[in-house]
C-alpha cells in the first residue's frame, strides 16, 4: 500500500521511456533503410562509371588491380550469367554471385554490387566499403535504462516525502495534535506540508484555548454559584430585600459570564465579520461613557465593523477601568492618518510591568488578588479578540502620572 504511488509514478516513467525508445528506433530504422538503398544506388552508378560496359577486358583488369592495391581487397567482375569477366587479388568463390548481399566470414567482409547493365562486382576486404551499421534499438534501450536508473532515486525521494506527509496526517487524525510534518524543499509537496502544519497549529491553538477556557470558566462559575446557593438558602429561611438583591446580582454575574464565554467561543471560529458597516466611534464611545459615568473627549472618526461588538469592546474597557482602577476614568478618541486611536485611562494603582503582557489572557488573575476579589475574567480577552477581528491592535501603556491606559487602534473607514 505504501509503495503503490511510487510504483505508479515509476512504472509510468519507464513506460514513457520505452514508448519513446521504440518510436525513435522505428524512425531511425526506416530512415536507415532509405539511406542504405540510396547508398547502393549511388555505388552502382559509381562502379558503372569506372568500368563501363564497352571497356575492354585489359582495361577492366587494370582498373580492378588499382582498386585491389588501394583497398587491399579481392575484386571480381561477373557478366549477367555469372561468368567471371576479370578479377584482381585472390580468387573469389563462384557462389558469391548467387548471393548478392553483404556478408562476412572471419575478419573479411564481402560486398556484391549489381550494375544496371546486369553485371555484378564482388569485393572482399577487411573493412566494409559502406556506412557503418548500428543497432538503434540497443542504443535507445541503453539511454532508456540509464534514465530509468537515474530517475529511481528522484521518484523514490518524492514519494517518500508524500509518505511522511501521510504519516503525519494519520498521526494527527489519531489525536496527536502536536504531530507535524517536515517542510523540506520548495515544491508543491513542501507547500502542502506547510499548509498542513499551519492548519494543525491553528487547530491546536483552538483546542488549547477551548480547554483553558472551559477549565477557567468552570472555576470562575463556582464563586457566583456558591454565593447564589447560599443567598437562596438564607432567603428561604428569612426573606430580606438585601438578600434578594444579592441573588439578583449573582444571577446577573452568571449571565454576563456565560454571555462572555459564548462570545469568546464564537469569535474563535470567526475569521471575518458577517456584515461590517460604518460606525461613528466617537458617538459610540460617548454613549457608553454616559451609561458608565466616564468622561469622553476627542475628534469624530468613523471605522468599519460590527457596532455591537465595538460597543462591547468600549464597554469592557470602561468597566474594567472602573472595577480595577481608580477615578477619574477618561476615554479619548483621536485620528492619526489612516488609524483611529481609542484611549481609556484610569488613575488607579496600575499594572506591574511584569504582568502587563498577560492582562489580555482569559481569566488572568494578577498576583496578590484573592479569589474573592476575582480576576479580570474575559473582559480584556474579548477586547483583544474584537480588535483583531476588526483589523486593529490593542496594547497596555503605563502613564507617567500613574494609573493604567489601554490603547486600541482601528483602521479608518474608507468609502
């Protein structure tokens, strides 16, 4: 099973080489036959011109003698009935004229040429007086064999990489989410390997994120659930308005937490916004500021995105500043070239430099904060997710006058 692709590719290559070799050999063989016929015709005319039919016997013998010495050959001329007319060198056997084709015995080659007037000329020499013959099939078979041997390691290397890729995919499919495949080379196989590794990294991050979210959410849900159960038990024993308000407050906290968990999970699976629209950021921030008692200033600016999600981003920043920072809390909107910048600042204790990089982690609890005080939940984590889905970025800055400042940059809306 593992070598099936290798055999298909390699056998296809060999079959293609064999087809090319056979077709080329046939072409060469046909061309060689035509060349041989042309050579024999020209040779016959050449010999006829040297010893024309009306040449006397002594002149024929003198001509043959010169050729015999020049080529170290045995030459004889026969009439149309096979009778010897003249010869030079050693005598040729009489059967030669009965088999007018090229043949050889030992180291000597005999060539018979039939002339247009019916005569025949036989020549026996050590080297054939004709073009050297070659076997095109053997020559092309040799080339095909060499190419086939050279192609073996190339095809094997290619299919071995595909096998490694399949092995990595199988391992990943069995639940080994850390499995990756080598990205050697720069061809299509390497591109597939890179795409697989990229997709595997993304899925692994999602799974890890969801596991962490589930673990943290289950932990965070214990506190309001425990408080809610205790408040209900106490309320049943002695109904009181303050205990009723505690129940309502715990229910609201649970509702908010569940809503944030669902929104975070949905944003993990969303690459693009469903229906982006133009949003007046200053107006939206002013509305949230009026609702939360935050002072807002700045210049009008329009961004593209989901108004509900951007409103959630602004609300989370303001509520985070009000809950964990100190008054006064301010929000500023400013436009800088192609970006819009939103700053939400408080004047509280701020965030230590050692923890500033982790404030956007889900359910992160700063050092020194008790479980009763609570962590930052999903508020800032949602801010980062929403900002990234809108093509922006969020960062934390430590103002010179103390406190904490969160800065969100979003692209300006383009018509």
